[in-house]
């Protein structure tokens, strides 16, 4: 008589477990919809808005190779380059800001060495305000360069944008570097 009594006691437990759609651990894994909505709202409130930064509007230098508005023509390059407009500044993020310069590029010859503008031209950033002494010679060479047309034929032109992130104190009087030449970023940087 004891066996039927034990089966009678266990039968409702087995039936309830078999009929249930979830396992006991599922209830802990899926929060109710109200909690999910609160978590999504909390995540939306935490979106990061970078602080806008207004940089300098002109600069100067003690020396330079190619003044603002003048054309650079490297002796071993297939391209000529002229600075177009003032640098643009991105938002302030972690005490750094991105400076972006725009350049007009013309292919004036084809010596057969490089097809792509980015293979021929090596851009860099040289900090202003005499902050260069705290950097090694590779500082400023990790620029991001994009060209509207990276491959152009002789006689064609395009525009390229060069971007570099640096501390804000290095932005006043900075200049661009190109294949070993200092290129003006500001109208006040002349070679008169």
C-alpha cells in the first residue's frame, strides 16, 4: 500500500513539471517587460554627447616650406598640392580634438612609381606652440587621409582630407607635414 501512496504524491509534481513551458531557471533569466523597458530608457539617457570645441582661426610660424595658398610640388612626386580653407575641428573628447585639413591635389606627371595618391604623399601633423619637443619623430604621422578620388590621371584633380587628433594646446599654430616639407595650415603662415 505504500507504493501507491508515494506514486499518488509524486504524480502531481511530475504532471506540473511536464506541462510547464519553462524550466525553473528561465524565470531568473528573462526580466519582465517593465524591467526591460526601464533598462532601455536608462541606456538611452547615458548617451555621450561630446563637448564642442572652437579652435583657433589663424596661426603663425617661425619658418615653413610652403606658405598658405601656395602650391607644394615635391621633387620626386607626381602631385601638386595646395591647402584649401581653414582647418576644421571636431568635438573635444578625452582632452583631445581632431583637426582636419583639406587639400587640392593635382597630378601633373606620371613617373611610374605610384598610382595612388596615398602611396605617393605622406601626410603628418606638426604641433604648434613649440610642443614638438615632447614628442619623437614619429608623432603626427598617424593621420587619417581620405581622398574623393584616390587614383587620378595626369591633368586631373581631386580633394583630400587629412585628420589628426591631438591635445587642444597643440592646435594653435600647428602645421601640416608632407613628404618632409612643412605645409601651412593657416593664412598667417606665409613664406614671404
